[in-house]
C-alpha cells in the first residue's frame, strides 16, 4: 500500500500540504537532477571501490547492492549514517550556492539558514542485513541545541537515488508533532506495508530531484528496504533566518547565507589589528576561555566538532566568501603561525556591520553585547553609536519583557527583565568610559 505524501504536486514545488499541520511536505523535482547526481557520485565511487555497489539493471538513478552480510553489518546493520560524506564536503554543489536553502525557503515560505550537521543515510536491502537494526521511529533532537522552538527548525531530506515506497523510503507519522501522544508507535521493527496499514505510517516513493521538508519533531523512520538496490538519502538541517545561528549550528557551507557569530567574531578580531594580521594560533588563543572572544562567548563543541574545528571551518568559509586573505608571515615562525589572516575590504565592511547591528536576542545580551563592545573598542570603532543603537533596542526588549510572552513563567519573565537591565548597566559603563577617555 502506498499512501502519497500530503500536498504532493508533481513537477512543482508543493505548497498544498501544510508543514504546520502535517509535519512534512514533498517537493517534486525541485532540485536540479544533474546536481544531485554530481553530489551522489563521490559516495557511489567510494562504495564501488569497496565492492559494495554496481550498476542497477532497474535504472540509471539506482545502484545495486553487491556487498555481503558483513558489509551490511559494518553499515550499522543495514541502516548506516556516513559521516564521510560530510567530512569530504561531497554535498557542496547542492549547498554552496544556495540551492538547498532556496528549496527550503520555497517549500516553507520562511527565510532559512543551514546548519552544518548534514549526513548521508544508507539503507541496505533487507535480504542483505538479516540482523538489521531499524532506525527506530523517532523525532529528532538536534534542534534542542539551537535557539527557538522545533517549529523554527527543519530537515530537508534529499533522495540521492530513485526510491520506491518500500526501498527504504522515509515514513512519517503525519501530525505527530502536534498530538504527541504515546499512541504514536516508536516502532523498533521497521516500517513495512503491515506497519503502514496497522500503525498509520505514511510513505511515498521518490525520484532524484525530489525533496522532503519535515519538522524535526514529527515522528519519522526509514522504511524497510524490500528491494535489491541500495537506498541513499542525504539530510540537510537548519533553522529560520530571523534567529541568530547558535554555536551548535556549526558552520554552514552555504556562502550565500548570512554569517554565523563565529565568522563575525573572527572578522571583528582581525579588525582590531588590521595592519599585522592574525596567525591561526593567535586566533585559537582568542577563542579559548581566557581569550578575548572566549571570555564572553564560550564556544561549546557543536555536535561532534571541537572548538578548533569550528574556528578552522569559519576561517575556511571566510576565505571562500572573499572576506579574508591568507599570507605567509615569516616573522611568526617561532609562534607556530606560518600564515597570517587579514581582512579584505568585503571583510572589513562585514565586521563594521556586525559591530554596529544591535543584538536583539535576550539570550545573547550578556554574551554577544559585551563581546561586541570589547571588540569595537579594540578596533577603535564607533563605540558611542553602538551603545546608542543597542540602548534603543533594549527599550523595545524591555517593553516586551514587561508584557511577558505567552509561554513565559515568572522565572523566565524575571530573567528577561534582569538580563535587559544588566545589559543596560554594561552599556552605561562602556559609554561613560568612552566619555572619560
Ligand atoms: O534517511 C533515513 O533513513 C533517516 C533520516 C532520519 O531519520 C533523519 O534525518 O532524522
């Protein structure tokens, strides 16, 4: 039994379904097929080199699983996540020029920012993985490391191969994010036709070029792969663009999207010493807990990345954006920093804009605001202007803190008020220090 996905409109971006109501939405042929094939190729090549896949007689957008049972076991008993795909940045052609983000925005109707926690999921045919351990029906948890509600986050699941409904497709419990009750089965035996009929799962088939947008809190599970071909899907995750990217988002490789706080911090740091440049070691030091950035903004490891990975990625991304340049710096040889990084004109402007733009999120008032003040002072930027615009923003935040939000209890209301008040004190102190200088 195949139940079509809610709101499916063949050949166009589907707008009929409601992400709010159903929790998932299908876009048919929304991604350039050639681009999807291009990002599939390195992964298929790697699997082919290991003897795990070959051409499928069924179609050019399928790969036949040729591995054995031990190979299936190695791939987490048939349901494997491959981080290789993320580590090698094999997905870049779909991401770096905004393709994935634009599909999300079209389907969602909201501006979006991608996180870095992309993953590829392999689904080995059931016959090759007798001890298979299914992806248990689940709601995701990654969004809890972010700012905002689950409704502010998304998963975009992109099939890299053609997939029939029971070739390991993705099954959903429609509406389970709203009425989250125990009656939604957290199946541990995999979703097959019987479960679809008995337990109310919905599952559709997909062609290369399709994409599924879903809320991370809707219950989902991969279906049993009853075919002979390997199913490959890749998931992109992210959030709405009106919220700042939290450190847990890592660094997205979409060079068309707004910068993360980590990137902006690096730029503002470089602006404090525009003539000399900063070595990687110096940048690392600035992000440690006693460092110029780290003392205000501790950078927790986002997902599996360490602080230096996040920083390394930020530096690479800034270079890709053309915001910084790298030069050899012989005089720093004994400091272990053979290269130094400096701002380009684009980078300098972005640093100025970030320093000048007021922080609007209460949760960031006691971290990002003092950090921006410290960096603005070190860079001899317009501190007084910055204090003024942030004070105006605090007036608005104080007004909404007084009103309270619908889901606020008294502890949260008190925290909002105290945080706005505390930030005002920091700004007042910084302002009088400016006048006294
Ligand atoms: O593709 C799959 O099999 C599972 C995807 C999934 O569960 C997820 O992205 O959270």
